[in-house]
C-alpha cells in the first residue's frame, strides 16, 4: 500500500515567505514561525525553494534552512539557486534530507551525476517543469536521483511509463477535487503547492477527507483497538512516558479511548485529566509538546509505554522530568553518554550567552576561532602522543580534553549534537 504525504512548500525571497514563484505576494514575514506551524500541525515533510538571485541572498536563505532544520522534526527537501556542487553540499549540510536540482537549468544533468557520486543518489531529487525534460533525461535521472518533483500536474500515466521514481506534485490549484485526483495517481508520493501551504491549513481534516476517498495518508496507525486494553474502573489506561533518545522516564499520565485515538491521529500526546475530567494535549498551554515516536503495550495489556520527542520540560515545575524528588537510595552511578554530552554542550552555550569571569570557556570565545582551532589541533596531537604510552588512563584524559574543545568549536560554529548524530546516522 502506497501512503501519501502532505508537503507544504516555503518560497524564500528576501528572508520572507512568498506565495509563489513570482515572488510578489508575501505569505508570511516570519519564515521560522511558518515552518514551525507546518511542523506542529501535521505536515509530513517540508519543501523549501530559495528564490534568491545572488550569492549573498543565497547564503542568507541557506542559513534560514539551517535554522528551520533545527526547529522542525519532519524531513526537509530544499533547492533553488543551485549553481555549483558546493551549493548542493551547503543545502545538505543545512539539514535537508535531499537537495533539489532544477532540470530547466543548463548543465543540470552533469551536476546531478557529480552530486550523486559525491553524496549518493538518495540525497538528490530532480525538479521538472515539463514532460519533455523527463523524456530527454530519463536515463540519467533514473540512475542518479531518488525522487521527482513536478511543478505542474502532468499525465502521470505517461510519467510512470518512463520512470518508477516517486513523485511530488507542486500545484497552484486550489480545488480540493483536483487535489484528490492527483493523490489517487499511483506514482504520486506527495502533494505540495498553494493549497497545502496555506498558513491555516488543516492537515488532519484534509487527511480525513482523503481517507473518505480511499486515499491512504501517512499517519500513525494502531495495531490494536483500545477495547483490547485492560483499563481501570474509570476506563483509563496508565501511560508511562519516556524520552526516545535518552530513555529517561519523564512522567506518568492516563488515557481514555478518546485521548488514545486523538494521540494516534495527531501524533501529539493527548491525555485524560482526572482532576479536570477532560482531554488535554501535553504542551497546549506551555508549548512543551510531546511528539509520538512509538507506543507499546505491556504483557498484561494494562500499561502503555510512550516513547516521545519532548519539547522543553516534561514537568510543570520546569524540571526535565517529573521524577526528580529522591525518596530512598542514591542515584545509580550510571551515566547516559548522550545526556553527558548534551549537558556539557548546554553549559558551553550558557557560557557564551552569559559570560562568567574567570571562565576558560569564555577565554576561548574571547580569543576567537583561531585560538579554538589551535587548541583542537593541540589536543588531537596530545591523544596521539598519549596513545604511544602503555597506560590507557592518559589516553582517556586527553580524549576528554579533545572532546571538550571540539564542543567549544561546535558552539562557535553553530553546530549541535543533533546535526552530528544525523550525519553519523546517514553514513
């Protein structure tokens, strides 16, 4: 079964989001807020076009892409003003899942081949304005690209005869019936364009209407009915909530049947409040949403484990977890590596934002990038020297020193652990 995706697009022109390629009508002044809105309200991916016409504006657009990537949890596809291989690299390094190469531009086939050899075909998509371009370049596109993006709705039967690559359709039609026809095409993986990109787009409602048309949309699906769970006398099921990265237990809450299915439908954790006797979406007032990564029932079917992406703090007190008050025993001497790295990184960020007198970290930031790079190089050399000695303790010490200075460099260059982890995972 082929599941379809809703993919709003952001056209960046002059650091603003405009409605279409003509760059005339402003859709939203705040591009970051618009991207976050799409992310929070049910979009499956995000498509970004840089409409700049100069290198300076292009760099500003890529910086916006980088900031968007760090803010959203959905995949990002980006392109526009790609003139050289370096532009492809910058877009991928900004966090895009794929870079989009425009086949209406000269030498695009050569750039696609070079980019695929350097970054891998799975990192590349091709945008097409007409059927002739696909017909002419079908073989090189099939060999070096992983996805097609059509700027107009074409005869999809003809397209499928030439290529089996999945397609995203970017259309300016506002007619819902026409959009349903597009989504029913077997070769279409995603829908984008003016209708999907409205700031007030109701993604959940549109997916429901698609479901009524027998169009299978990307969404969480439960493999069990709520009736199969063992609830208490009030019809409630306890839910243990765990951070999907650190495995830290964040909180305990309850779901009834309605909140369970609302969670499945929206992808955001929704609970039943026993004190208020109503449903509540975690983060609705604080902004500290919990996005579902997985739901698992225990062996007795009476307790749900939810692994989530936690935005902000889980506890209303501001603590990262609701379980912070010691009762008995001491804290186990087991350290989560990711937590340690993130804690040190956050401390370095705090030093940069709020300088502390006598801080070595602030000394490095004050001296600038050349001093930081010098220390990284020195510490790398120290590891090599220490490794020649038989005692491994010295190596541990030097690696820890090296990692600290690397983190200072990361903060100086605006690189987060999430960027490194994502890059490692892609490899």
